[in-house]
């Protein structure tokens, strides 16, 4: 009788939600249990290591369906939501993904605020939100990005992503226009100090710690170009062109580098 009622309830759920219903039922009934979580987590890690980010995001969400407080799945959902959102052409959907990324990051911080990854993904999420925000919200995010990125580097000095966030932070803040700086002065008492020299230092570290990630190499070229160092900018962009493509974004980055090289 009980099993019949459960089955009837299952049939009443929408097709989209049936996996989560089934996962919760299996966990609560003891069937498969931890072995199921381990299997899905293993698949998620494999997909993530292959930069199959949309697929990995689905798997990590499935892990959270079994264990809503799973720390590794939580911070990965934040990071992957931000990366998938970056490729979203629909601006409303992109904003939603960035807000979801921030929500997962907040949860990750609640679960483990003393870990490099929770601080890193919050810096990334805030950075993405800043890109689509109005001037006042963007400036408000600036301090938060710096705070979390610096904490991440403090916890994991060789974390390439965290070093890259600080590189981009210095780059973007040093390039803020007059209006944005006036808003910062009026509402936030100014901005933390930033410079292209510091951006270069952080970006060099990111490249050193993960030399195969094309975005870091591309931004290294961008910083050299802004500093007027054409020789090193050319070297960086030329290297982008011969690196192996890993992520869905890499072919576009390589095309961008090729176009920039033609102007140097």
C-alpha cells in the first residue's frame, strides 16, 4: 500500500523533477546511498576535468539532489554557472545564471568559509555580476571581488584562478572611466589602489601556475599591450595561437589573439 502511494506521487511529478524525486526517495530509503553519490560525483569530476562544463554542472546538481550540503558540488555549481552564463547570449538568462552562481557561492561560504574554493567562486560570481550591473552596483562589487580574491590567494597562493581574478581586478579598476570614479568617490569613499603593473604581476603568476589555460595567456597579452610593451604582447598572443584548445571558449580566444596580432 505504501509503495503504491509513493509510485502514484512519483507519477504526479513533472518529468523535469522526476530525477530529483527519485534521488531523494533512494537516499531516504537507503537504496544505493553513498555509492550513488560517489558515482555521480566521479562523473561530474571527469566532465569538469574535460571542460565539459554544461554537462558537469548537471552532474554536480544531481549530487546536491542527494546531499544538499555537499561542499565540493556546491562550489563547483557556482563556478560552472558563472562559466556557462558567460556564454549565454540571452542577457536575462545570463543574469539569472550569474545570480545563481552567487547564490551557490554564498552557500559554499556558509559551508566552509576558510577554504580557497569558496572564496574564489564568490570573487568570480561577483565579477560576473559587476560586468552586467549599472555603475553604482558595479563599483559596490569592486571591493567585494578584491576581498574574496585576496582571501583565496591567502588560502591558496598557487591557485591560478584566484591569481587571475586579482590580475583582471587590477586591470579593470585601473581602466575605470571618470564617471565611474566619481561614483566611487561619492558613494564608497573612493577605490582601492590598482595598477597595470600589479595586474601584470598577478597574471604572470596565473600563467605560471596553469600554463595550459588560454584565457590567462590572452589576458597577459592584453596587459602587455595596454602597458605599451608590444614585444611581449606579441609573444603572449603568438603563444595563444599555438596552445591546445581545452575549453569551449578557446577557439574564440585564439581568433581574438590572431586579430590583435595583425594590429601590432
